[in-house]
C-alpha cells in the first residue's frame, strides 16, 4: 500500500493499536465496566431521568447497553453523552423512526440494502456480526435512481422534512443492525464473554475497481451517511477493513478521515493485498470469510445472508419460514422473557405485515448471580478479546495527512487518471 512506510502512516498505526486496547470490546461493555464506569452509568441514568428522556423501572425505556454506547462515544463525560443522546431522541421522534421501520415498503427497504453494507449472516471471532460492502456497485446512475426512488418509498412515518428520504431509508438499515442482527448475535453463546451483549459490527469494505472519479461522485452521498450515522448510532462499529485500495486512495482517505472522530478513525484498517488473508483470519474464522477474500464462505455482496449454522440450530421456524425473509425484522421477548420471537415488519403493497418468523431461547440478560465472575475479568484482560495482538500491531494503515483535498488538486488527479486509463467509461455526475 503506497505510503505505508511513511512517518505519518506509522504514527497512525500506533494510535490505532492503542485505541484498540483502550476502547476495544469488551472493555466499557456490560460485565466489563470498572467501578468508575459503573458509577458513571448510574449517574447518567439519573441525569437522563431528571431531564425526562429516560424512564427507569423493571422495563426501562432504554437498556443499559444502548446508554453505554453514548457514554463510550463521549469518553464517559455525562454532559457530552447527554447532548448526543438528547439530540438523537429528538431526531428519532421528529422522524418517527419506529413507525418508519415498522411500515417501510419491503421492496424499497431491499433496494436500500444495495447501496450499503450487508450482513453476511456470519460473525467474527468475538461473535460480532460481519458485514460486507463493495463500493464499485455504487455508480452515479445507481445512486441517482436510488435517491429519486427514495422520495416515493412508502411508509407511514411523519418526518421532519429536513432529513433526506434517502438517509431515512439508510437508517432503517441501522435499525435492522441494532434491533435484529446485534440482538440475534447476543443470544449466541458460543463465544467468549457470552454474558456481554453485542452492540458492534465488523465491516469488510472492498474498494477495488473504483476510480477516483467514482469516489469523487460518491463523496457527498458517503459523507452525509457517515456523519449522520456517527451522530445517531454511536459506537455500533468495531472495525472496518478496507481492501483493494488503489494507488490514489491516500487522496480519498484525506476526505474520509475528516468525517469521523479519532476513535472511529483508529478502527479503520487499510490492508495491502498481502495483508488481507492473514489479517482477516486473525479476526475472523476462515469459514466465515467470503471466498473472494481467501475464506471458505459462499457469500457475495447482494445475496441474502448465509446464516451461521448455530443460528439454524437455535431457531424454531414458524409460518412456513426456513430462513429470515427480506425486509425489516426485530426481536421481542415472549414466554416471560425465556424466549424471543423474530417478527417480520414493513409493508407489502401498502399493507403492513406483522408475522412471526421464528423463536429462539434467550441467553441474555444472564442471571444476576452468574454475572460477577465475568465482571472480574476487567482486572485480568489486558486487550481486546480473541484478537491476535501481533496481527493488530502488524496492521498497515495509510493515512497521508498531506493528501490533496482541494478541488484543483482533485481535478488534476482526475485528468491524470483519464489520460492513464482512456478505455475506462466516464461516470456521469449525480
């Protein structure tokens, strides 16, 4: 990867490694809180309740793992976490996110999946859901058609008129992450720290075959999506592995890293071709890595999830289902909390569906009496769980602070690219 040996890149690698140890899963998550963090969580809940945006009790308005996402994102500063939480709650209410997710047109929802990361149906070595995103499919025509279609996508939510329709459809996908994929992975106990809920995602982003012109045309689309997701779905990302970066990617990286806070930037790893297979295997079992990246999984971007066999073992399918159907899904407890049912939502031909897909036994929340031993691991765990420390240290990250970012510089690069690759079709600006 060009620039990997520069002082800037080496400095970024060091920061990323430190961030991985200080902020990485399971540290700062339930069962792995220090005494100070436990007290901060308690104080945060009191503060939120005093301000009328949180309700305590046997069935609180928000679970602890959600509140912890805001505290981690704001470095455990209650006032800062409160502001982000309050802004998000107001934004959700103004756009009726729950209604949007429950009533969005299933076909429109599935069209949105074609422009964003998709769940493979598998997990990394720590049990975190694994997503794949291939940028080359997002040409200007595809994005323009999506944005036009988003304006007429059916749902029953009344929105604020300020958040673009294309982004509201994106947030329906984030709702699927937090209400379906993460809760499902939480209930799978064949992982270390099985008493700790999963609130993160691991992403493989393939940027091979993408020209600088295509990146430039996608810049506003990706920037708006990234910044709003960071604002309203904090701490849902564990790591992003960028694969297939072209020679000019330092320029693109110069844009991208400005969209995120330093902690998020430290979770983005740009891998050279020789680093892809060994690095992915250190974080992900080969059976869960798509074949195109050297693994064994039959999964290509655009397909339905290839479900983890463990999920199929747990699920009791109902109503003729043998797999999870397209469209919005979420879990809700049944049988006094002993089991959870998966419910298919969304609308088909403007008729809302509410259909049970399957049920699974619930492993979370664990019995209170058995939670203490895992909490004690705070003092004995020195780094991110199940991660090869040597592999972490050897990750190569290109973050060239001197990358050109002005319109003039980029225009020159585009002109050079056109001369160098005269046979490549020119993308039409959106």
